């Protein structure tokens, strides 16, 4: 038996895998390989575990184009390491600075979203079972403290989950000192991301300035947080067991049940956003919220729906004259037209509009947004394009949000509102109801 097989880190990874069932049923694993020390060590450990767990290892690397030649060097190293090990590598170059500017998000957020989008794309196209990331005990400490500082719920204190869907974290229980020791002992090649050494974002400030001081108070900080996060994880699971299977009819439930239901469907949300959503559900408000990873959440009638970015291959909706009943506009997108007096009949849809119009022969239609589209809401003329950007609607979803027209004039747009010319305060006096269904989260 080689010394590597007996290494403490490798044995700790095996314990984590087996205690949490990380590789159950997995015949293939895709590693998110940045080239940094953590992912380089995990790559090496997974190489040694292929035979034990009978899986094929793949790797994926995203060049974020943030650090110029340094980013290119990262990609070169990853490519070289994978070629030497005979592991198939998937790569992609993404202009993250441009995307961050267009979407009005931080570089860190844009990079993470693009990275995971590519990982899932690789998994789907190549029928890979699991995605492994190199999150470790130190990352868990950062996450728990970061969530605590921002304001969080129980699930936020549970830290980084060992497994979520097809995502697995085999290094979750390993401290960075152990990872560093492994890299040194076995001569693991890796790169250092210079942006991690600059305290120009909240997480880096925490990592570089705050956590070192906390470790002075307690050198076992990561171990302590790890154990505490496991307790909060168990508590979170207990709360989730009280959550109803469906999102409907939550307005009369206690706040902690509504919050648990939202978190179960959405994942971690900061406390301020979570409280706003809980309030909207309790008050049966018709409101939309932008969530992390390009998703959106809509509340309506004491319920909520989650919208996910549309798949890139989906076509933009075409101009469609709406007839009574359900009108399919694109995959996962429909507009249901109703002249019924009962507003609640179509209240189950993502967004519902009650519209007034004078001409009984009016043509009601739907189309994709067009350049120059504008809508008057509460006396303010709004650009549809700018509103979608301001509300951080994912780019892939924007062409799947139908613009509702009456006699060729814009009457309503989901997430923006109803044009003043067609707005009716009392639904019982509306001439028509339109319920919009958009791609739904699972």
C-alpha cells in the first residue's frame, strides 16, 4: 500500500464520502478544477479513488478572463495536469467582467454563476452523474460567518451542504492546513489566484482580516464551526419536515414554516430578503423577487413560484394572437386568456393581469420584447429593456417573458406591471384576465 493511500487527508475524504453517501450510484464524476490548491489536491485524491468506487473522472475549467495572462496560465496548468493523468477536460472562456457590468452584479457572483452553468451544461451533455467541488472546512467557516454577518436563517448556519442534488463536496471536513500538507508532501502542482489576496470584497475582508483574529482566540475555529454547522443542519432538516409539499396556501402558516418552505425550494437567502418574501406571502401580495443564480421568485395569493433561466436552445416567443384558454407561446411559457368573472380561476399562474378595454372586438396578443418597448406604470414611462436589467432578470429569460398587447399597444409586462391605459383596480370590473406561466423551478 502506497503512502498516499494511507494519507490522513485521503482517509478523511473516504470517511466523508461514505458517511454522507456522496458517491452512491455515481459512475462518473466531474471535478470543478480551477487549478488552485484545493481543487488540485481533490483532483489527485479522486484519481486514487477511481478504482475503489468505480467511477470515471472528468474535469471542467472556466477561464473567467479576469486576470489576463494569469487566467490563461491557470488554464494551461489544468490542461497539462489532466493530459498527464489521462482525464478528459472540458474548458470554456467567459468574459466575466463584461457580464458582471451588463448584469450589474459583482465579479465574484458573475464568475460563480457562469462556472456552475458550465458545470451543469457538461453534466447534461455528457450524462455525468455528479459534480465535485473543492469546498473544505475553511470555506465552511467563511460561509457560516458570512451568512451570520449578513443575517441568516437556520439553514445559513448549517454551512455548506455535503451534497445538494448532483453537487458533492468530498473535502468538506478537511482543514486547509491538511490540504496544504498533502500538496507539499506529494508535490501537487497548483496556482494561486492573486485576487484572493486583495480585500476588495466582503468575503475576502472576512477571510484576510477577520477570521485570522478569530483563530487567535480559538485555533480550532474551523473544527468548532464544523461541529456547530452539523447541529444547525440537523435542526434545519427537522424544520423542513414540517414544510408542506406544495407552495400553495401558506399565508396562514407561522413565519418559520413559510421561511422553511422558501429555503427548501430556493436554498440560502439573506435574512432581509427572506423576511420580505415571507411578508409578501402572508399578505397575499403579487410581488417578484430576484434570487441568486439568475432565478426569480413570484408571490401571489399566499403562494409562490420559482422561475429559472430558460435553456439557451429555447426559441424566443413569436407573435401570437391569444384565444380564450391556454395559449402555448414557447417551451414552458404560456398565456391563459379568461373572460370569467372569477379572478381566482387563473390566480394559480406565475403572473396574472386584470385588464380593461373598451372595444369588444379588440385583438389581444403576445410577443417577445422588442427594442424601444416602453410601458406607463403609475404615471412613469419605463423602458422594458432597462427594467429587466434593473430587476436582474436573467438574460436567458428575458426573451421568454411575453409582452401582452391590446390592439397593438403594450398592455402589460410580467415583473413590470400593467400600463395605465389598461389598468383596473377592481378585478370584478376587468374585461379580461391573462395568466402568464413561465419556466418553473423544480
